[in-house]
C-alpha cells in the first residue's frame, strides 16, 4: 500500500466550489492519508481543498508524494502549529490541554485544526476509503455547517457517560465517532475543554478515546448535529461489505484493519 502511492496520479483541479477537508497526518499515516484523499477526490463531483497538519513526524519524502498527488494542498507545518498553540493556548492557562497535545496526538485533531479559527471545519481520519459520491458531506458543506459526526460500531468514550453529561450539562449522543466530524471552530469553548479534560483525567486517568469524548461533549453543547447515515458511512465494515462495497465510505477500525491493508485499498483503486 505504501509503495502504491507512487502510482497514484495527480488529482487535477476541477471547477466548482471545493469541499474543504482537514487531516492530521505523519510519517506512519501519510500513505493512508493519500488513499483517503485520493478516493474522496475521485468520487467527488467538485474539487477538494486539502489541509494537512503535520504531527511532527512527517518527512520530506511523504510531503513530496502528497504534494505530487494534490498540488494545491495546504501543509500546516509542525513548528507553526507549536507556535500557534503557545500563542493561543498558553500553558499557564491550559496545562492539561498542552500536556495532552504533547503526549496524546489525537487531541490535535481538535486543537490544531480549530484553535483561533472560524467557520465549520470538516476533519477526516486517514484510515478511510470512499466508494461512492459523498452526498451527505456535500449537502452538509452547502448548509450552514452544523456539528457533524459519524456513528461508531459501538460506544467508545473511555469515560462514564454520567460524568460526561454532568460536566456538559446536556445529554451525550449515542456512539459518536470522530472518523468524520465537523464543528464551527468559533463554537469551541477552550476553557470548558480544559476543565473537562482535567476532571475526567483526575477521576479516571488518561484514555485513548479522550478526543472522541470531548468532541461528543462539544456536540452535546452545540447540537443538534448532522449525523452521517451509519449504513452509508460505515465504521468497521464487515468482511462482506469490504469485499462488495455498497456504502459511500468505510472507516477501517479494529477488526477491519487487516482487510483494509490486504484487500480494501486494492479494490478502491479498481473502483476509481
């Protein structure tokens, strides 16, 4: 799959209003980002405006490959993101968020993409492949940009729902998944995120799903959300769905990762 990046053709610019997307990526994920974006572009009737956020590990070879495929991509360099975090999220005021930014890269999908920015921003995970025109995402982009999320295969917040609802003051949505997610950047309350992160880690320690829990809490505060149809934007597709895709998008988590690396990406190239 990594070697196949060299064979992906350059995505030419198309006419129309672009669909803007944001991905956090790095050395170990650049090839996945390339396939995610390439399959999205091939099934999208409009151009896509790619924003990539370097997690600090992205090397020049990966950057060159991505820029060859997407000549107009915007790369947010790691050092620039560090400086932006220091300016708008000072450690003395946000010690927990800064510590998590340094030791838990997932939270950068919130911080690096949204900090001190405005407007709705659509964030994608790298381990996605698109199989059909993403009409739901296109319709969302044409709307006023409400919060958006996918549906998880099962609920994964890492923290008790009761605590999350107590901190948020609102019901938490079911099975919120952030493989595909969006929110208006100016709606994020950074003081709330600092407080919620501190309380949850104090009571229950750090957890892999903190970012997903925090996003579910933000959506609960700002809702109602646009929810990607679970049958068309599938988290952890079955082996049958992988072999014969019917959905617009697959998110290859957990047990579906093996088939993603062995089979799915090859089928995705055939479908484009």
